[in-house]
C-alpha cells in the first residue's frame, strides 16, 4: 500500500469522503428542478453539464479544502490541483455521474469520491443521489453497502453472464461500440446500459451485474467504483495487461475474466475513436 502522509489512514479518508459525498448528494437531489433549466454542452451536443454539476463540485472542493487544506483534487468540471509530493492525497471526484439520467429524472445518478495516494486509490464512496444507496471501500478493508460486506458474482460461463457497459459521446466512438455490442450480444446472457459508470461498478461489486466493460472512462468515472469492485473480489484491469484506463475498464470475477477479456480483444473493443 502507498505511504500516506503521517496522521492519515484509509479509514479516516473514507470517513471524510462519506460525509462530503452525502452532503453533495443531498445538494444534487435538492437542486434538480432548478438545475435542469441551466444545461450546457461539453465535448458534443449530447455531452451535457448542468448548473448542479458545477455547484456540487464547488461544494465538495470547499469541504475537502476545509477538512484537508493541503490535498489535491481532480474533478470532472474543476480540473486537477494534485499535489506532487510523495504521500500526498489527491481526491478524485465526479459530482454527478449520470448527468443525462439526472436531466431526465431517471434514478441512476451518483456522487463518486475517491482518495488516491501515489497513484493508488485507498478509499472510495459512491452515493446514488436519487435513492440514497451508498457503497464504500478501503484498500484491503473490503467493500460494503448498508453494513453488508460485498462479494461479486460467482458466474463462470460467459454465455450465462449479464454484462454492463456504456457508450461514449463521440459519434465515431459510439459507432464502434455499437459494432462491439452487436457481436457480443449473441455470446453472453444479455447486456445492460444504465448510464452511470460508477453505479455500474457498484452493481457489479454486489453481483447484480456479472461483469462490466467500457472504453473511454475517465479517472473520476471509475476511481471509487473500481476500488469497490476490486475489494468485492473482482479483477479490475485494462486489456493485454494494461491497467484500467481510458482505453478500457474491464472488471469481472476471476473465473470469468479470461473469457470476457479474450472476447473483448477479439472484438477490438479498445479500438475505434
């Protein structure tokens, strides 16, 4: 495990993350009706950001600065203020993961907050702001929901696996992902797309999905959820030995991982735009 600055433990970082994320989720839920009247676009016309995304991120950054003034923050809207010193904590934040769901009133949007030290995520929380459901994990301390320790699916047969995925906003990437989807759908039980990667990873951690993959995720999409999935027993990786990252985030139970990995390589799932 990474060396943390003196006086800090993964458990203490998680306590801060949970408190801050719960407050942020309450703000997102409260602001929804007014926030959806102020919607802008980012990378494409379908990639949206609301006033609530920005307000929630400001709230979280201010709360983290008050609790731990020397830490860095990487946020989807805020950018990166990471401290470079060894042992420094960097918080990785998605203020509202699933903004399109938020915009339409679908109950799958979340605040995701993780604490990273020297490139290793040590604590993370995901709160479904619509429902209040909450998942947490610390490195080596297991993954938890509502006092219950989580363990992932025990499925071993790819043809019987329910797979989660997501699609990017760039039309060229979507076209490639659609081709992968069309080839995969006949070789697994089924595929689900809920529209919030952090929640997908948590659902996989507790076995409501057997596995998950997606190309194009950013650190704030999978930092907390990836730790939760790993602590629930999943293999979390990229393809061909690469770490999870923008080219691919893949998580599956150990017995299912090789077959799904090889299928994604065969279908060039990390390719395209």
